C-alpha cells in the first residue's frame, strides 16, 4: 500500500512540474490571420482624467465562418469574470485590482 501511495504522490508532483502555471497571455504572439478585434472610443476623445470611465466600442470580425464566437457575459456570481485576458500597451495598472483583491465568494458576494 505504501508503494502505491508513493507512486501516486510522485505522479502528482511530476504532473505539476510538467504542466506548471500557464504562460502570461501577453507574452504570447498570435498567428491568427482570419480574425480581427477593433477597439475604438465612440466620441473620438483622446484625453481623460484619472478615474474617469472611458466608453469603448469593440468590433469582432472574421473571414472564417463559424470558427470564432464572442461571449458577452458581463457577470460572475463569485467575483471577477476571468475567461479572457486583455493586453494593453503601454502596460498599466488594473484600475479594478483593489476592488477585487478581497477574493471571490461562492454564490456571489
């Protein structure tokens, strides 16, 4: 029995080391050529005050039929919805990081 437990623990440790944590999505480069995301500021303004809400218009297009989809869910009952990542240049601090720092609560918070 001890041998089986040791083998199971070794397998878990090797699996964890092999897979590790996922890479930073902003460090990856895309090879996608048939999809495009366009972000615009609807009224064309170029200056804003710190803390001001900036409305954005997002446009998702593709030359391929039925390959991609956009999910417009804007909620997560347990905190922050993290199904996608956005990489902004120049890099900037997440303005909502302090709000979500307390962690998520099961079933809403």
